[in-house]
C-alpha cells in the first residue's frame, strides 16, 4: 500500500505534509517545488481518511520524526460534507496521538509542534482537490463550456450520471490536454495547473506558513 511505502521513506525535511492519497501526493510535491519549498516541506500520502489515525500513530513514533520534525501539515478533502466536519475529524486523529490540534482551520499554529490542517477546496465549502483545480483554470472558458455541454448532453439522454462530478469534469478537461493519465497529479507534473491562480491562494499561504 502506498501509505506503507510513505512511512518507510527517510524524513528529510523539518516540515512534513500529509495528504490524502497518491494523486494528491504527486500534486502537492509539484506545488511545493514550484513555490521553492522543496528543502523545507516533504509530502507524504497517509492513505484514505480512515487510515489517518493509524498512520499518525506509526509516523509520530519514528525516531527521525521525534528528532527532526518541527512542523506538521495535513490536507484532506471536504467531500460532500462541510469543511468543519473534515477539520474535526483530523483534529481527533491528532489528539489520538498526543498532538494538540490547531484552533482554526487553514491556519498553522504553534501547539505541541507547529501544526496546521487544510480542508479542500478552501476550508469553507464542500468539495475536493479537483474542485479547486477546476476553479484555477476557469479562464479556459471555451474548454470548460464544452465539458459542461458534454455532461448536460449525457443527462438529457438519461445516460448514467457520474458519482463524483468534479472528478469526472476534471478528467474530461485533462483529456483535452493529451494526458494519457488524466489525474490532477500527472497534470501537475505536466505543468498544466496555473500555480499563481487566485484559486490556489489559500493553499499557497498555508504552505508558506508551514515552510
């Protein structure tokens, strides 16, 4: 499992960023590198939401964690629930391993160590990484209109509707970029996401404070 491999990698930076899954791991590695924080922030996949507490129990007991890590960030999706629910869940996992969680969502605060929790897409609304990525390319109006038209056509013809529309629309958008693997992480490696977009502003600030 990818989260087990993540645990086995040496700790090389004082700030550790834990994210939900392999695709976000690739995405945030690219974002961290673009922002110039590669030497300060190391990105790791903690697995799915249900894995976070167990991952933290193992990770925070590593000798290198105890000696090296002074800052810890966790990023996950809100999914179809309010961001505050995701924040409460992460805070409970932190408390379970003896780390005092931050008081405010999206902030990096000095507690047991310096710690921050960011709930995608924006620490307020329902959604996920794909939600903020689509917002970041909003100026590609013609392409996004075609994507919307495609799904409107499917709905009109009573074709089976995607369970996760944000992901489906993102994959369709990325298919226009000639990616054989239309995932947001691979798109980040292909330099498709405009890192300076206002849509990424809160994420940039979060990573800056974590660094």
